[in-house]
């Protein structure tokens, strides 16, 4: 059973979080699919431009996040709604995603540079490992750790080699000592099958976040295309979920926690606050 059937219109509520109201009926959206978030978390101003988040199994109550202006990791406590700036790893920049292998955090900058540092968040700044030049020239927003291969996966948002081709370029990175990274291989996400499932021609796609669900499926989120794509381990599409433009302000982060709950974070954009949506099960 899939965790999701669609990302639907869960608008921010007042307060730090709001539980899903019990209802005998679910509202059908225009695409004939249904879903309500089990909880929504309203973030404070420090995370207005949240661009990625991840979890550590040893601290399940904490969501670790980056926002796309500051080179810092923030923690958001799901239990009490408090936000703290936990660790500054670099100066100002365009930081787009964060993932972890449980030992190190890895933060992706939009130019393809990756910063790694221990999850203890106590390493001196001169020990932060900065990896440049592994990825092709382009713009990047999506990165995730794969617990099966123990590698890092990165998808292009907009890369020159994909122009005119119905494909998205991806990179598989090996993790070495102290969070060092090396390129293992490149791969392609074929958009022809995605387009068939989405019911439209897909000449391009601009991923904004990816995550791996346990050892089984990849989830690719595109805020620009209003799509969530579920793929198997070989990156073959299994399901394409379309959501409305007004259902999220700007969804840019996606990650599962250790309890297999899916969390999607959305920047403030033109809304009042940035929001994190928690999805537990489907009906």
C-alpha cells in the first residue's frame, strides 16, 4: 500500500500544529484523488524559506532543516514547536536540501557544492568538508541518502545536458571517510513514462526534493510541475500524483522519519508562514 494517494489542500492552521479532524467523508479534489495531512506544523520566521529537511533516528522529535539563504542547520521540535539555530557550517548562500546517513549531515547548494559535517553538530568550522566539481554545471535542489546502497543521490533541477531531452540527469556519489564524496556514476530519469502516467507530455521537469522510503521507493517532488512521483529502486515510475497549484505555497522539502511518516515542507512564499505537513496513512 502506498502511503499517499495525493497531496491535497492542507492550508496552514493557526498555532504550532493542528491534528486532522475526524470526518466520515473525504473531499474529492478535481483530479479524483484524496488526502488530508494528519498534522500541520506552522514554522516561525527563522524558517520562512525552508528548502529542505531530514531526520535522525536517534532523535525522532527533531526535524533538521536548512533555508535557502543561511549556511546553518536549524532544528524544529515537533513536540513543542520550538526552533533553534543548531549549527552554522558556512556563510550566506543558496542552500537547497539536506540529508543524512546517520553519521554526517550533507547540505546541497544550488550550484552543486555539497557541505558535510558530523550529526553531533560540534565540529570546528575548519573541519566541514566542502565538495565541489563532482556534478555537471547546472542548478540543483534535490539530494537524498539511499540506505540500501549507502550512497548519496542528486537530481538536476536545470542542467544544460537535459535541454531538449525528456530526461532528468542524476548523480550517484560514494561516501568516504569523514563525509568525503566521490562520483560513482551518472543516471537518467526518463520522463516519457512519467508523462504517460501524468496524462501529459513531459519535455522537462524541475525536481525540488527527493527522498528514499526505507529500502523500497524513491519519492520525487516538483514544486514547479505540481507533481509527486513514486519510483522503484531502479528509478522506474510506479505512480504520478498531481496536485493543485494552490494546495501548497512552495513545497521544497520531503523526507520520511523512522516511523515511515512522510513530511513535506513548504516555504512561506506569499503565505503567512512556512509549513510542514505530516502524512501518516491513507484511507
